[in-house]
C-alpha cells in the first residue's frame, strides 16, 4: 500500500506541475469567452429588412472549383430555381486538368445563358484565391464583350444552398456597406454523425454569437468564403493595392485575408445577423461540411494554416482593436493542444479523488478541486450558449448531444493545429508554396432541398405561364379536395405540358414528351408492376448503366431509395405530362395484349398439329 501511495504521489506531483500553466490558460481564455457571451446577452444586433421593389443591380456570383463535378451541376440548377432575384450571373472557375468539372459546368451553360465557365490558364490545384482571381478576369472579359458592369460580387462554394432572398438583402445593403457577410450554417444531419455535428455546433455558435459581437464592437469582419458580398469599388481598391490581385493567391484562407485587408483600407463592413423569420429559414447559406474525421482534419488544417500562421506572418498583431481579435482568432494554437492536456488532467483529477475516497490513501489529488470547479462553471456557461444556438437550428435533441461532441471536437482541432504548424514550417524551410487542400463535398437530396425552393406558383407567374390575376381567380375557386396546380389544369388555365415544364424548372429535373413507340417491354419490366402502378413511374430506356424513368411527379427520397434497391442500374427521372404518361402505359398494355394473343395462337396451332 505504501508503494502504491508513493507511486501515486510522484505522478501527482507531475500533474500538479502541469496544472499551474493549464489553470492559468483556462482562466484567461474563460474570461475572454465570458466577455463575448456577456456582450451578446446585453446587445443583440438588428438589421431591418430591405424595402420592397428595389432596383435589382447586376450581381456576379463567383464559384471556384477543383474536382467538383459530382456537385457543381446540382448546385447551380437548384440555386437558380430557388433564388428570388433575376439580375445575376454565375462565373464558375475550373482548371484545364479537371475536365470532369468543366463538362459539368458546360452542361449547365448550354441551358442557362447566365452561367459562364472561367478556365484558369494553368493546371491546378493552386490556391483558391488564385482560382478566384481568374474568375474575376473572366467576369471583366464578359463585361467588355457585353458592355455591362457588375456592381456586386458574391462568393460561394460548390456545395452551397443560397438563401432565396439573400441577393435581395445584399443588393440593398451594398448601397451602404462595401463588404457584407451573411451567416453560414451546416445542414442538419443525424445525431450519430459526430464529425458533421461538430460543424453544426461550431457554426451555430460562431455565426450567432461570435461574429455579431465582433461586428458590434467594431472588429474587422472576416469573410467566411461563402455568402460574402463585395461592392465593386472595394474589389477595385484591393486590386490597386496588390498588383491586380483581388484575392491574395499565396493565402490558403483568402476569405479571412480579404476581410482584414478591406478593414485596413477603411471599408465599411456589415455582418447580417441570423434572421429566423425568413419563410421559416434563417437568412443564411447552408451546406454540408466534411462528414468524415479525416476530411474535417484536412479542412481545419487549411483553416489554421491560413488564419493563424499566414495571417501572423503577413500582418503581425495589427494595431488597436485588431490585436484583440487576432488574439481570439489565434489563441487556439495554444488552447487546442492544451485542451487535450486539460481533459487528461480533469480525468486524472476525478480518478485520484475517487481512489482517495475508496482507499483513504493520502495524496495531493485534492488540489484539483479548484480546477474542476472553474472548468465546470465556465464549461456550463459556454456549453449552455452553444446548446441554445444549436437548438435554434436543429432542435433540443440534437443540441443535447453537443456535450458528447466536445471531446471529439477538441481532438480534431488539436490534431489540425499540430498538422498546420508542421505544414507551415516545412513549406517555409523548403521554400514551397502551400496549395489548395481539397475536402470532399456533398449536395443535399431532393427532399432536403424542397424548403429552399421558390414556390411553384411564383415560378408559374414569373416565367409567364399565367398572370397574377389568373392565379388569384383560380385560388378563389379552388375545391377543397384539389391542389392548386391540378385545379389550374382542370379549368384549362394551365396546360399539362406547361405544368410539366414549370415542375422541371422548380425541381431542376429534365422534362419531355416521350414517343410511346420508344418504350420496350423488356425495359419496362426493369421495375415490378406494383411499383409502376403505386408510384406512377415507368422505365423507358437503359443507357450506359443508367435507367431512365418517366414520372408525372417528382419522386420523394423514399421512392427513389426504394427504386434503387430494386435495380442495379442508376435511376434518373424525367418528368412527363400526365396524358403522355397514360399513353406510354396504354401502349405497353396493348403491346402486352398482342404478345399474349400471339402466344395463345401459337399454342393453339401447336395443339392442332
């Protein structure tokens, strides 16, 4: 027993020596965080909605891409069906050695004249900023060719869901502010996806608490890289200061860099706080972040490299208020690794207290009591604020699991910090450039996109299928058992073909009138007859491993999943008018009837012989 006590005391003395610097750091960092929380509780920023019927100034949307072929087409198609603004163009950056992304963008440009491919003159990947600079050059070439001029540039990524009204707000407030940042939130995922849940918690807190307080206190507003709008004169000021480089090509976090560069030039910046009364969706950009630990580790390594090490190298500690905000942005370099040590000391303290209570062995475990108390008090306050912010977006059940996500988040941030330091030091010693660290992107399913779309009736009026007066007249006579769309067709106000085209625009799905003669019995049998009848879907063609399925309505996620389980082919859906679908089915029935009659005649002839 004495040997065990001596061993425990020796370990305890080492832990006690480590405790002092950790405790000091926890106290300093905790007071800093509590200051931000206090300001947030006392002062909430408020931004008034823009007045109606504003003149729509031309807006250019920049999207830099590197190996984004799986998502960029869906992103462009969906957002064009959702955005409630007309005067805008997309400029999508790509590299010559990324032909898949080029083809995906060109497929969209063939259908939409406001989408333009911006091809860099050299292979990638370079840095995201370098890609954006070539996108800027492509925009200027477009302006020269057309005699137009974009008043605002908006930056997004290939996985973004753009809020339907964000361009309307940006159009109005860029009259008064030269840079605007809108909130960015992660799309919801199941509770068990811990890595993505970390992003949900982090962005819910930082874009509801951190950035609003930063704006209130007059700190520079760092761009988030998406949902950032620049007035044209601000970008031209950046170009003049650094040899026509609007975005700093040597920086891995050009978004953060631009926020500080513009602040230093005296440009007025605005952070629009999260507004939760925007058609039941907060005015924010939504996206999926990395869902695997390794992908998140790569992305956060890039963030730490750019925000901490490169910004430190380029700007030092700044002047005046900037010093405080640089401190907050960089304290994770020390705090993240120390957080792991603090967690270990916390567990050690709990264990030694337990051993002391069970065995009565006297050793210095009691010295951990004050640390446990401070850590618990600060942790409860900070954790409660994070849970509240997450709950506003994802509900209390998801928020409650945030406590379990804290330890994996600390591990992720610590490993990323260590790797960022290693990468930055190696690049400096070898005089090598730091290149774009690619992370995997995903895009939401049809069901998840539904709440982000413009209403179908808005598309019907906006695209000229019917007038506002016709819509109001149909709504006033709508029977209780019918949808407005069916009623419009039944009354002859809207043709079935026009409704099909509008649905195609609404859901960015192809629409067509199919010739019944093209449908083959063997193809139609690719799905069971029960599925065809129940869900109004009909296989019509097979090409290169793709099963083309005709349907009169957009299939739900559940229907799509059921069809995928029934075939080894990749199903792709095409919308057809109801009359056309009925003709396809009748043609198949008639062909099947003739086949059965032929078989019966053959049997009869065989029996007669």
